[in-house]
């Protein structure tokens, strides 16, 4: 018997030769066969003709715009739309259906006996033989029609993908009209209810189509530095932080957002540093608080930009990946943090796609093609008019405000008397960002463009203009001759106060201010000889050690003690200057005497005895040999062969922390 290949393209039926003589491309007989699929496509390969028994008519008024056969579940999923009402829905029909009510009989015609239906299909009104089941519908009650299927945008079978995932069966599709979507068929309740995170209360809702987006809409996360705390191991320097939604493995699936202002980390008691030690280790950590995290994502990743004082070069780290319900993170160290990220990764902006022509799947990955990016808007003509309304303001704060790195991150502004380009950007749900629209400065006032020493000009040469022009290069090519190029032309419009309205109140802050003034020279001391153990000059030594001098019983200090003891013995006075908004009541807090200068000072240095110097305590751990697996010390063979005499033995040692850092060094007295 001739072997036939079922997938070989066929020429046609040939009943004129013996079956053993048929070519591979021929067949002897076929009944109810076709070589095209239901779409009219396909190669010339024989396949069964579809049944002409009515399966279903679906719902009245609905039209089929797409379908997908699930070979694993023996189901066919259908996408329906009612062109009249605009309602859309997704449903399915089981592929295996028992058809009843159609009886077959044998009928003899001439010499042939055939099996036919008792009642021919063309002579009867067929009923639905396959139950159709609705999965979701967007027209329940007063719900809006969010699926938005359109008969003019059919969903082709190749643009529908089925995948069996851990959460169950998932249906993906696109119609090149609405956003690409997916449906978790085994978790339909996720789209029809909300659950309160605190109480667990379930509230039924309309169909939430936004939850079906492959590229979901989301809230932009917010990251804020909350505190600088002890218990860390951060290096001194400037830290900036960013956050992005990510996968469990830490792969960013959104842009990085919420770049903070730099946060300085330093030890304020370690203020004598060599240039090579500006990245010293501190005992500090930075506390971060996150808000507006979108629960449609499961994880987020925090990135760090670090700069030290050595070279100012930026280094980039991944601090970690955290569950979406995490709201507080402590950054305690940069040791062992991944550095496989660049500035391009942190600042890159991903395009936001609104629809696609088609989907495809390969090797567990989904591919999309014919993508349409979010339309770029241009509102620069409007923003051009807004530049005239941009204003600056100043805020009063304590002089030690920036001692706290958190306040530096929150309140650091701009340097005065400088020119800064400003712009505005808009963020859309889903990640789309507009371009930066630049604020155009207001037109200049006539007084601001007055020419220096020009005709009828009130702007004439003065010490300010001379000091600038004196050092300005003559070949710079930039002509500096207008008032605004020399003077700050900003004006104070008014002092803004909070209007007492609903939700707002005005609070008057009253605080005490201390000011210092100098009453000048009040006394002098005749020359003499003092014997002190110090490397400081006499004036500095007296001012830094007044308490020690006043408590001394050494007679050489008697004259100086009489001057320092009671400042009220002198009648000289001074009044410090206070801000205008301070009350007139001024209270004297304290008076201090201090040394001002010496007319002549001769220093004779005397070497101290060696025994007077404080000795450094030896290491507490002396037996620091490296041991082998049997507990015996390991010999340092390379060192022995290079530097030791034959027979001498040296063992490998553990490193002892050097006496070169604040955490490991011993504090000695100053000499």
C-alpha cells in the first residue's frame, strides 16, 4: 500500500487509477472536505468541512468580532459587540457538545442505501445546540461601556493569545483601537469588586477595565527623606534617591521617579580632615518614607546616586527591591550594593503606548507590533504667557537649618542674583510624560535696560559697575552696558500671609533672638612671662581655656584672672543690632571678657621629656594568627622565602584595624 503524507499539498481527487498507482499529491475519494479554513485562508491541505448544524446565534443584536480556540480546555472564546447599543462582552462555547433531536434513517434510492436525517435541515428551523456562556459584560446596570469593542475594528485570531499561568488562564488581545488588554479568566472577581485593605470589606463595582490594561495606569510614587539617624555605616558625601516600580528580581518596569535633592551625610565632630579622607565612614543612616505607591504593582526598587568629596564623581547603586506595601526604608550602607545601573538607566524615559496592531508569542515571551505612542502635546504657546507670572520668594529660617541633611533635601533653593532656566512638565496616568515647557521671562522694564552712561540715562558709572568692568576681559565678545547686567532688578511685591479661610489659619511665630556686640578694648596688662604647655598662640590659649585659667592657683595667672573674673567691673557698653520686627525690650544675657591681641609675643619652645608623652595602648588581640583546618597556624611561605633566613618561621596574621579612623583610633591629648 502506498504511504500517504497527510500534510502534503493535494492536486485533487483521481478515481481513474488503482489506489496503489496514486501519486502522493492525489487521493481517490473525499466527502465533506475542504482545503481552506473558516477564514478562506490556508494551503491546499485537506480538512473536514465544518458542520452545518446550528451551534448558537449568540445574543440578539450582538456581532462576533473575534474568536480564539483553546485546545487545552476544548473551548472557543468569542468577542461580541452590539453595534446599536455599544455594549461589549466576552464569552465562550464548549467545543464538545452532544446534539439531540436529529434522528438518522436509512433511505434506499435505486440501488444505493444512504443515511439521511429524518427532517432535512433546510426544511426546519434550527435551534441553538451549543450553550453560550457570558464571561464579562460592560453594560450591567448603569455601568459605562468600558471595553469599547467596535465592529469596524475586528480582533483577529492571531491577535488573541491564551496562556496558562500560575494564577490561571489568561486571555490577551488587541484591536488597534483600544489599549492592549488581558483578562484573568479564573479571577473575574478582581474586575468586579474592591476590597478594603484595612477591614477586608468587599464592595461590588462595575467592570474595571483599567485593571485589564497590559500597560496599566498608575500613580507616580513619591519618595521623601524623613530622617538621618544613627546605627548606619554610610560614607560621608551627598546622597540622592529615586524609586521605580519593578519586578521581583528588581528589573524596573517603569521610569525612575521622585529624584530627591542631595542629602549631605557627615560627622560634624570630625571637622579636621585631609583631602584624601573626605569619604570617611560615618555611623549614620538615612530614613526614607514612600507614599502614593500604586497597588497594581507588586514591587518597587530604590536607586541611589552617591558623590563624595574626593573627586565629586557620581556612583550609582541599587539599594534594594521591596514589596509594594512597604512605606519606610532605611539606607544604612553602600557595601555590597549592586552597581549594575547607570545614569542613563535612571534618567531614561520609556515611551507610553496606547494601542497595537497585533500580538504574537514565542518562547514564553509576548511581542507586540504596530505600536502607537501616546500623542505628544505642545502647550509651549500657552506656557510662553505664564513666564510673566513666575515669582520668587524668600523664607526666614534659623541659621543652622542646613546643618540637618533632611532640611537640605527638603528646603534647598536657589542662589540669589543668578539666572536659572525654569520649565514645567506634566505627568499622565500610565507613565506618559510631556516635554519640558520652558517659562519665558517677562518683557524687561524700561529702567532695567537703561544704558550705562547713556544719553538721558539715570544709570551712571559707580563703584559697583567699575568693580565689574575692571576685571572684565575686553575680548569676551559680550557687551555689558545695561542696568540688569550689573544690578539685581527684582522687586518685593508684598509679604504673603495666609488668609484666614476654611482649612487655613495664620500662626504667629515668636522666638527669642540673641545678638552679640563688642564693647572694644577695656583694659590692658603689662608685659610678663608665662610658661604654658601648648602649641597655640597666647590670645587663642587664653580664650579657649578661660575656665582653666580662672580656677588655677598658679601665681603667674593672677593679673589675667583679675581682668577675666568679673566683666561688670568695667563701664564700657554696646548695644547689638536686632531685626526691625523685634520688640524694643532687650535683656542682657551675659558678658564675657576675652583677649584681643598682644603687642609683642615671643615664644620659646621647650622639648618635653619622652616619658611625659602618652603611650598608645597595644592591641588587645595579640594571637591573631591565621589557622588551618586543624587549628595550627599557617606559615607565610612567600614571605619566609623572600626575606627570612633559613630555619626562621613566620606565620600569616589577621589584619588589625589601623589607627587611622575615628571608630578605631585612640584619642590622645593635644601637645
